[in-house]
C-alpha cells in the first residue's frame, strides 16, 4: 500500500494511550504522521509518546465537551489541521437490561457516542479546508448485533455506525471518507477487565470467562490490536477514496 501522502499530516486518535488506539497511532507515526493521542490519564499518554517518535500526548476526557474542544484546538494549534481522525475512545461495561442503572446508560452514551460526534465535528473544518480527510470510528461487532447483558454498550455502538453512515453521505464529494471498524474481542486492557468482571458476576474461573470471549470470535482466538491497526491503515492508504460509509467486521469470520 502507498502511504507516501501521509508524511507530515496530523492525525488525532482518542483513547490513543493503550490497546487499539495505541496500535493505530504507532502505525500512523511509522509513516511519518504526527499523531496526537488523547485520553484521561496523562501518565499513560506520556509513557506511550516516550516510546514512539511522532506521538504527542493531549489529555482530555471525551465526555467533557469543553475539555474536548480545548484539547483538539490545542492540538491543531501545535501541529496543524487534523486530516485523520480516529474516534476510538470508549468504555465497555455490562449489566442485564433490567438491572442497569441510569448512570451507566448515560455514561456509556456520553463516551461511546457523543464523544466521537464532538471529536469528529471539531476535526472536520481542517479536513474541509484541505480537501482530504479520513474519519475512522471504532465500533464493535456489538454495533452490528445485540450483545447479551450489554444494552448500553450495544446501543452506543449501533449509534456510532449510524453516525458513520450519515456523515459519509453528508460529506460525499469533499474528499473526506468516514468508515467504521467493528472488531470482535481484541487482546486489550478492556477485555482483561471484562474477563475479571464476568468471572466475578458469574462465578466462572478467569480462564472460563476468557474462553467465552475467545469462542465469540469466529477463528477462536483474541484479535491482536495490530490487526485492527492494519485495517485502519488500509482506510487511509492512497487508493482508499472509494471506501466510504462501511462497517468493516474484524472477527475472524462473519458475525
């Protein structure tokens, strides 16, 4: 794939200090992109940036609209317009629908759906001015089908795919594409935390709880974050302009 057009561009990756976000940030930086990585914990971001040239920490919480606006503005002031926006920050907390409290619902939608909307909106002016841009949202297989005992998470990820598709239509002809990646269970800290939660709630051993997630992936293994990063890089490659409004499954088989 041809990435020569990426050198010197500015990308913003929310939730870029760990997991999928960090893998994507590192892949972009390897092609000469200046990558702003965001997240709530500055020490995590600074550690990641210290290990990879081209990564720049910008701590903020995507569920705080004012902090998000100020953080994106500071990144643009430091490194120029954002032309690659990866809306990756998210949480995955589960509860049976009838036992889910209202706060969990509100928190999940604020981070997983409103946060990406605000992030993308803050980055679009620079893409329009450049006449080129790539927006990648990180949804989930739960954005394509129902995930038991995760109604807030499932609703937020379905909504993110809806937002992706609407924006792809509204931005037709601008040189900006908008696509969603929909991975299954990825070997990230979120999956590790969810394994502990499932074990605690069900009484399963940690190994059995992990096994339920592994079996949910069609190829019967956890997905490496780099596999998702490779899909993201395909979407920003030189000849990716005809890929638009798609929800790409990364799960070892059909959902």
